[in-house]
C-alpha cells in the first residue's frame, strides 16, 4: 500500500528533510501496517510523518507509535471539532498532560467545522478556545481544521496572536480573503492532494500563498492525489502534491520541497541527524 511514486525528484537535504506534516496513521486502515507505510514513504523521499491526533484514543495510539520510531515520527494531540460536544474537563486535563511528551510538536487537530456540524457551534467554539489556551500554556503551535468556518477560525486565532506560537490551517480550501487574514496572523497554509483533482479551483490560492508560508501534507488516508484518487492515501504520495504545486507556481520541484521542508522545520521544530 502506498508504493513510492516513480517520478524523479529531490527528497530534501539532511538538514531539512521532507515530512508529511499531516497524516492519520492511527486510522484503522493504516494502523496495522504503519511501519510499512513509513518505509514506503521513506523510499519515496519522505523522511517522516507528523501523526495527527483527533481524540484521546488516537492521541494515545499516535504516541505509542512514535515511541517505536521517534526519528521518523512526531505527534500532535488535540480534540477535533467533531468531538466538541463530548469533551469533559478530565479530557482537557489529559490532553494537557499529553503535550508534555517529547514526541508532541503541536496541539491539533482542533478548530471549527460548520459543514458537518457533528457538534453544536457553541460547543465547537468553546472547545477550540480551550485548546488554543492549552497550546499557549504548552508553548506549542496549533494544527487547525476549518470547514465552512474560516471567518470564525481566523477571528478566534486573532484573539491569541500575541501569545500563540504559530500554527497552520491544514488542508486549506477556503477563500483568498480569509487566507490573507491568516497569513497576516503569521499562520502557515497547507495543501493536500485536492490540488491535483483537475478543476483548478485551488490554483489561484496556491499562487497567492507565498512559498515561505506553505506546507505540504497528504491528510492520509483521505484525499489521495491524482493518479491515485479513490485509493487509500499514504505519505508516499506527498511528492505528487509537491510536483503539482511546483507546476501551479511555475517553479522547480526541488525549490518547493526545500522551502516547504524548512517551513515545517521552523513551525514544528523538526531536526534530523545524518544517520537517522
């Protein structure tokens, strides 16, 4: 699963290796073979993966996975907006304890989702605010989910701009106006395989986001890029996304990989030694 793409291209330098900055290796489709997935990603030029937590169970599993291969995995811990209606004070205490792990590089996936509305709006806003506070207390950046809620997301992050250690709008598909506000707040903007889907709907947005604020992610197992669309997505497909972004921006693939890798290093504190 997730065999390395065959096209040639740079894989980043030792100092700034290519990382998939958002994947869900605790998903039931990936969890049984997560080590194989990491090996396939490495063969494709992707050094490591930031494994995203969305509830306490996935956060715990991600931390356990990272213990087995810490040089190639980092973890985020957070409670997805879909979970907002079920969050208890004890859950938040547990989350804050998890942020102390050496593997944790951000609080996330947190945010607002007004599309599915699996939790009420008030619950989502309250949970988002509490977790932004947790990120400030932990001195960690945030990984933000926003679906049909970009205005409120940017406004809430703006309340924390002087205290928050940065963050990223993951899998961004919102408007230019909201992207502009996010960039003014110091956030990064991350793109997935959606950029390859062929309708060109994100091309203008990709061109607008400056390279020094751009991140790459697969959001696997979701959103496999063309020509793998419809299959289970894995981090090995990240170079396909990078190539498409390079094409949209009319620049070299190597430049996209190098800059996106350095961006990920700055935001998440990623480093690698020559023998890792």
